[in-house]
C-alpha cells in the first residue's frame, strides 16, 4: 500500500535549536524507494507503507542516539485506492484549480 | 521501542457520518500488546512501535475494504529513552501538577 | 461557528518534563464557554471558534511567560454545518456502533 | 505574537476530490500580512497570530459555503520568543546543517 506522509519530528530536552536533529533525520529518510521534500514545517514523504514507517522509526532511533531523551512527532498520512497520486500530483491538482 | 500514539482516521468519499468506520477501526486496534483509549478526537494507543504501526496499517486496509476510497490520518507519537511512561502516567503527571 | 478541537502543546527548550506547562495551560483553558477534557495526548476543547483560539493563544502567552522560549502546538479541529455535535456525542456515536 | 503554521483542510461529505476546496482556501489565505507556501500535504503560513487564525476561520466559512457540511483541519504551529524566524529561515537552518 502506497502512502503519502507529512512528517515533523520535535526532539525534546536538547535545547531550543533543533535543526541538527532534523538534518540527521533527513539523511536517514534519503533511501531508495522514498521520495522526500523538505518544507518549512516538516518533510513530505512518498513510498510504500512499510518502507516509510521503517524510515520514520530509524529517524527516532538516530535522534535518540544523538542524545535526545524524548521525541514528539506528527504524521499526517494519506492512502487511496481509487488512483495513484504522487507528491507532485497533489500540488498540481490545487494549482490547476487556481488557474482554472 | 515503546511508543505512545494519538491516532485519528478520517475516511474520505463515504459521506458525512464516519462513526461506522471509526468503530471498525477500534475493533482492529483491540489486539494483545496494545492498550487503547477512545476519546472525542481520536484514539490513544500504547505499545511496541512495530505492533502499533501494524495495527494502524490494518485499520487503513479494513476501512478501504469497507468502501472508503481515500483516508486521511493524523498521528501524534512520542518515544522516550529516559523512562517508561504509560497513557495513564501522562494524564496523572498533569493532574498531579494541577492539584500541587 | 462552533468548533471541536484536540490541542497538544509542546514547550521546547525547558528540558524533558513538560507537565508543569501543560497543567498551567489547562488552567488557562478553564474558562466559561469552553468544555475541556484532558487525555493522554492532549486536551479536547468544545466552544465558539473565537473563544477557543483566544484561549489557545493565552496558553502560548502563559507558557512563554513561564520561560519556554519556543512552543510547538498541534491542533486537530472540526466544524460542521449539518448538525450540532458535542465532545460526548462524538464518543457516543462510535461506542453505539461498537455495541450495534 | 508571530506564528508559523502548517495548515491542512479536509472537507468531508463532498466526495473524494478535494482540490477545488483547497484552491478556494488558498485564495482566502492570500491576504496582506500573510506569507503562504503550498506544499503537497498542506500550506505553510507566516503572520501575526490573530491574522493567521482569522484567515483559517475564513477558509472554513468559505468551504462550508461551497457546500461541505463538515471539515477536518490540522494545524501545526510554532511560536518563539528567543528570535525572529521566517518560513525560509526554517528550511535554510536544516539545509545549512546538511551541507555542514
């Protein structure tokens, strides 16, 4: 089952600057089979369900390994059986309506 | 790795009443190894990472099987390495501060 | 416009224990016109749109005032025009399906 | 108080294609004082707290007015008192770490 995800990881207990942890997590997400897009409030990910959640789990393990004792994560996810849809398709479908 | 999750499933394309789908999903989540608590905006789940996400995946499969062509899901999740914490502990730690 | 919200506040840069801040926020949310229910991963709130968001803003101000330099918050919110629905109705509609 | 938001609106009860509603909402968000960026799973918004939530409320009103009887929305929001940060800053701080 293919899934499209928006993923935001918030390390807790490591001070106020989180970019080092988010960057390490981006590196973990950069795997064959996953398409990722960093944006200002998270990372969009497209891939097979099990691959996506294995990568998110690996992010948690990586960030705990860097010293974060606690992590809060948000995931928005979408699955659909009516048709295939990519990250790019989702943006394009809105933009097409705006121009229409 | 233990995880505490808040999970909200929104079936799309099946009309305005969603409780039938949420109830079917509750049934799927009712598995050995998982503790669940239904609340007004979702379900809190406590368990091992792989068990929790296998159950959430099974919910998506169940709800698609019931005819929902599209599903939007929200997950808030927490992991920590400093100490064990249950769903009950999380509520109690806030309540203790309120009484304190 | 009435709204039903699930609200989770995560103070950043104040260490790993957050219950003190969540408890202070609960106190802020305890206002005439709002119904609230604390659960393991957040607080459910029912009220008029402007009242709810004024209270959430007051939580941010309170928690910054307690010394948190950064706050990450999650809100799930629902509005509907087809009928009135309370926090209690939402749980009951699922439970009724489970028994059915 | 300045806020950075990730906003995802899911109309319920209008079928499976939602782009028409999201596009209408984008138009509503396009106001003086707000910076917005559409991405595959939502829209990032930067602005003053009251302006941002007035715009999100106006989206709900617009989309209900288009015929959606029910709306589910997700908001991730960040405030900070330690320094100013824009949408662009947030991406750049991660990218700088990746190159570093």
